[in-house]
C-alpha cells in the first residue's frame, strides 16, 4: 500500500503513482530499484523481470533496453512515473491523460506543494514546470513519436489539465 498522504508525504526526487491512486516516494532514488525490489506491486514476478533482462543480455537493474521494456508495459498498465530533474522541472510519464490519471496527478502535486510550504528544511525544488510524456502513441518498436506537453504545478493543483501546451517530439528513452 502507498503512503497515507495527509501525514506521511515526503518530497523526493522520484515517485511511482499506482493505478489504485497510491503514491510511492522512491527513497531508493531509482525507479528500477523500487520496481525490481517490489515486483508483486507491479503485478510481475522476479523471474519475469530476470527474463526481460536476459533477453537483452543486461545485468539486473541496468538502465537499458530491459528497463525501457518493463517500464513501457508498467505505464501501459496504468502506472505513472515521476522524476525531478532540478531546474528543468518534473517529468511525468503516463500512458494517456484520463479523468482518473488527472486525479492521481493532482493528488500528488497538491501534496508536494503542501509539503514544500510546510517544511523549510526541504531542498529547493523547481515547481514551475511539469513535463508530461504520453506513451500511448509509441508502438512496440518505439517508432512513433511521443507527445510532450507542459504545465505548471498551479494548473495541476487547480485541475486545469485540459489545455496543456506542447508538441510531438522524437521518442526519448523512458
């Protein structure tokens, strides 16, 4: 189960948001570490993860092609991946923007802003920019283009995600 947001939210550089609206702050720092240490949470087995890594002849936990395939399927199944890139802002990767995914992202953004306001010891995070990457239009060969849209935290918290600005771009690694 994810965290109890009202009392236990912690601002970190990375999160997984589950299809059940649970928020998992990544104290491991790397999404792949959390993923491989909690396979049942993502509805996969350790053996399935190892098979994907074996297919690409990569070491377990390497941030290469196996990780890309695993995350692509995970995001396709409703998970949302969030990473802070310092002064570049936050990256939010999801399959597509639905009413449910908007609600999950709004919940995360609201808690992040509230935590920042209430904890002066927090390191400085950029809260002006959130970059949304929609993976739905990328096929299995990663040939299609990814849609990248931009918003601000204020717009996310206010639920104003219907008018995101952006463009299609070349697919970047997940």
